[in-house]
C-alpha cells in the first residue's frame, strides 16, 4: 500500500472547501496583481508541433522544446492563451502541446504545501493544498487552471495518505469540467502497482467502480488491478476505457494500463510496440506510462531496457510526475 500517515481531517469539509473555491472561480479568475518585476509570471514549456510525414522524413535530428514567458489569460482542455512578455496580443497554443506550466513566483502557501508533498508528508500536504485555494477571497484566488492542478495534487496526496475516499471525490468533481492535459497527467493512477491485496483503499475503490466519471473509473481500475478479488473486473474496465471514443485522453491512459495486465513474456515480446506508443503520447502524458514500463521491464527480466528507462526518467523525464524518484526536482 502507498504509505499512509494519520492526519485528523474530516473529508466532506475538506472536499467542500476545495469545490466551493473551484465553482466560484468560474466567475473570478484574475490573480492578485504581483509586485513589479522584469520576469513574466508564467513560463510555459511546449512540445514541438506535430509534423507531417513529409516534413518528418526530411528531419534527422530531434526538435527541442520551446518556452514561452508571459501572462496566461486562459488555459483549458482545448488551448492555452498567453500574452507574451513585451507583447499586447494573445498567443494561443493547443493544450496537448503544453508540457508544463511554471509560476516564476509561487505564492508562499502553495510553495509550503508542495514542499510538504515532496517531503512525503502527504497527510499534512492534503489540507495545505486545499487551503492554498480556499483560504483566499475571489480576487486573490489562483486562476482556474492552477486551482485544478493544485486540486489534482491534493487528490494525489489523499491517495498516498490512504484517503482514497477524498482522492476519488476530488477526481469526480474535477472531472465535471474539461481539464488541461497537464492536470490529467497527474490523475492519481497507480502506475507502480503499489496498491493491492487487502489494502483498505481497495474497498473504497470497489465502492466507486460504478461512477459516472470516466476519470474516476480509470483511477479505480488502476487501484484494483492487483486485487485478487477485483482484478478480473478491473482488467475488463481498463479494456473498455481504452476503446471508448468519448474521452481520447482517458482512452490513451487506459491503453497504457492494459499492459499491466500482461504476463512478463508478453511485455518482452511487445516491448518495441509499447515504447512506440508511449513516444506517440502527448508529451505531458508520457511520464506516468514511462514509470509503468520501467516496472514492467524489471519484472520481465529485461535489465538493458530497465537501465535505459531508469536513466531516462532520472535525467530526461518529459515532465515531473509524483511517482518519480524523490531526487528528481519537482514543480
């Protein structure tokens, strides 16, 4: 089981505080005015645009990521709109191209909450993350896209603190509106196989398996894949999610989870195809599946592939993910 740390907390009150903030944010998304500075408030890392076949055949070297500096106006499932530093017009980019969004000046309460998370104090990080949203009036609250990301980090903290009820409720409420790719990338999916057996979180997951939210169904299935009692149902749920056409991103993530249902010889036989599929994912979504394949190749005895993926994740992970080693710098 993912390590739990007892922390006195009433989850309906905690979730309600977060959700009130998110619902109110729809009509008040402006950030408090920062002090004058020469550095723009946001840095956005972008994957290269998708190439046509003709262009890609002429290019023999990898294209680098690009970085935009400016002030984000909006960021949702479809696009990110940003006013670049020194300009007045809005630049728009497709949301799946966004690899990461960084704040050049992280508010003190957010920084403290994230530090608790990185230290592994998930029981304390959970309410701290929620307070970083809810303990503000409408004028000083983080913008909606940042609230969504912080709330998903709270769901991650809840899972790791053994509070699966809070994690799934947060995911359910967040999934009520389309989410940016970088937020979906940190859904509290069990990519490492840490949850299973008779963990209490398994029973919580089983109770939410019939949720109307496809994101909740995906998270629940990942938590149940190692459960002797629910494994069959979880495998079937992952297969259904991987082929549904309603939510492309959910389908892509579910497809990667299907490989956790295969025996080691099948992983070894299909490794090239699996690696190609990971490479074809939007860059923001790649790190979780990369962590998963590292565990799978270790189990299949592919020491060469395990070493390669381990080094890749340590030195060149496409973006930060909560399941990365603690030595990898976080957001």
